[in-house]
C-alpha cells in the first residue's frame, strides 16, 4: 500500500532574472546541480509571463506565484493534489509576508535567509507537507512580526531601546 501523505518534490524561490535564491529538492527527480539548474531555467522561462498559477512541466505539477521581484514555486508529482500544493505556497508567502508586514522582496529575503529556511523547514520536511496554516508555522517558530523600523535605523533603535530598558530597571 502506497503512503497517503501529501508530498512535494521541490520548493524554489527565484529572483526576477530566474536566478536561484532558495531551492530545496526532496527526492531524486533532479539529482545533479546541472539538472536542477536546467529545470529552474525551464520552469522560469515557461512561467515568468504566464498568468496562471498552475503548470504541468516535464510530468510534474508546478504551483507558482510571483511577489514583487521574486517567483515562488512548489513542485509536486503529476498525481499530487494541486490544492494541497497551492496551500503550501500560500502558507509560505503568508508566513513570510506576516513577518515582514508587507510584500516579500528580494532584499528582505536575502537579509533574512536563515529565517526563510526555518519557515520552509516547518512547512515541508523531507518532502512531506507538515503544515499549511501560517499562524501555526509562526507559533511553532515562536516568531512574531517585527516592529516596522526605517531601513538603517534598526541598530540605533536597538541601542536606544537597550539603554531605556537599563534605566527603567534601575541599573546604570
């Protein structure tokens, strides 16, 4: 009897030029780096101008969406449930958007790659879909959305907040 778990074969984030920012392959469908790069070029060429959200490429079901200057892909087998793949994609985008409190952009993603990997790992583990609810992912990671701060003033805000906390506690 075949396992009944929902699975994905790959999860990809490419920039607006089709360059890999994050890629997790969960099975041997594309075993070499060359095959992965060729698949990523192919998937990007076929979806960068398309208006849909689901494509069938090379016998695989691909669910995708773009956000600002990024393209997000969830790849499943041809027999995989498209709605479940869409739920994984929506969970990834919603979780990252919640953390940022706006649309996910390349600069933010690169600055927060460690957190992005943690989010991906909470959603999919070894190809098995673990979670499709962004609130559950945030809760598991113990994350909350950061307070908005102007770019470049984060360290200054941190230092100012640290000295206020020290004064408030009666320590000098």
